[in-house]
């Protein structure tokens, strides 16, 4: 019976990948399928920026996490000290991770467990990473009162690749219609917004409609990353499924102030190329050819610039057309560089 239910669920998930669903719709449908086999009291699924492993979108099951816990849970996700964060798990070879499998000391130090799950009467967590071709496209967190069995973990491991493939397909949606004009905020050393342009509020609404307090959490996360490296950029999704680009850079000052400037805007077509190339599974050479096509160069020019034959250029283009689902250069540019 168990094997039959698992097989049926895998088939349903595979079918979702061909349904043309936006990522939130996809994950909502997949949650319904998975909960038939692995029930949970609370579940939250995320798509992730494949370059930075930052959470791009979030979709909850029937029961939502109470609003007062949302900012706390998100803060732990980006704290850098919490065990089994999605970003940490994305670097592992295995798709699944039970919190209860950690050493006792690490479990005892989990802020998620002590400050969020236990106050809600929950004590067991299972997390799953959706990874395809060594790229993390999303993840799921399932939480409940009782332990997750080895068989349930095995099932989630078996469907993780199908969920990754479906999430990667959903990432091809390149709608860049965000809240409006770009916004700029200045963040102090404590992670608090000190000043901002008038457009900040419309962007805040985009994020907080997904989860209360998410805007502040995302700003603190990119600021923390920028302080470590000087600059940081990530692509996330708004409440309407649109792409949003967030960039953070540390300010140079003669004083003692440690401030960071964060810019929030709709991405231009070129700023989505990386994620779209990965979503369509293009090889490094196919990406090179696409860049040349976007620049409007002829086959002979592309061949000369890439030091390959014109015949090889055409072979690469044929492969790209098949993966992207187009039949001409014009259609290709319109689809991957809107």
C-alpha cells in the first residue's frame, strides 16, 4: 500500500512540472500531494535564488504559522548559527534532514525549535532540499508533534528530484512587473532602516503580504551578506510572483557610522539571464551563444568571437531552441531577455 501511494504521488508531482504553474501555485499543489503520504501540522515551501540560496518565495500549507512567529522564524533562517537552515542544507549531498538526527547539543541550541516550534506544541522537523544538476531551486520544511519515520524520510528523498525539476520549470516565469519605481533604504549597524525613499512602502507591502515582517528580515539578510563581502545581490519574488532585485553595498564614511545602502527594483531582462539560463538547463557554451544572439550578432560573427565553426554555432542554437521551446532567434530573445 505504501509503495503504491508513493508511486502515485511521484506521478502527480511529475505531472505538475508540465502544468505551466507559477511557483506559488506549483508548491501549493505539491503540498496537497505530499501531505497524503507525509502529513504535517505546519509546512512551508520555498523557492530559492540559485546563485545565493536566499529564499525567493514562500508558500504555506492549510495551517499557517501564527503571525507573531513569522519574523522570528525568518531571523533564525538567516542568523548564520541556526542548524539545518535551507542555505546550509543546499550545500549537502543528501536531500533530506531531520532535526532529531542532529547531536543533542545542536538540537538544544536550535532557536527554531525552542522559540517557535515548541511554543506551538510541535517538536519534530523534517527539511527537504530541491536540487537539480547541483543547483538548489527550493526547499520544504515540515513540522509536527510526532517523529518523521524512516519510511517518510525515504519518500521525501525519492520525490525531491521531481520537486526540484518542477520548481526549476516554474522559475522560468520571467515577469518583472514589481511594485513600481526603485527604492533606496539606508540601514544602520544594528540592521534597522534609518532612512528611505518614498517608494519603500510599496515594496514593503510586496514582501509583507507573503509573510508579516518579511521586508525587514530580507533587508537585514542582504545587509549582513554585504558587510561580509562589500556588496551583495539577490533575486526574490514579490507577492504577485514578480521578480524583485535587491542589492546591498556598504557605505564608505570618515566617521564611526557603519551604514549600508540597499536598493530594491524591478530587474531588467539582462539581470535575470543567469537564473533563466539555469532554469532552462543551458550549458556554458550554449549560454555564450545566447549572449551573442542577444547582442544581435550573426552566425559568422558568433563563430569568430567564440572561436568555433558556424556549423557548431547552429548546433548549439538548435539545442537551445529545443530547451527553451522556441523556433527562431527572435523568439529566443523575447523569451529569455524580456
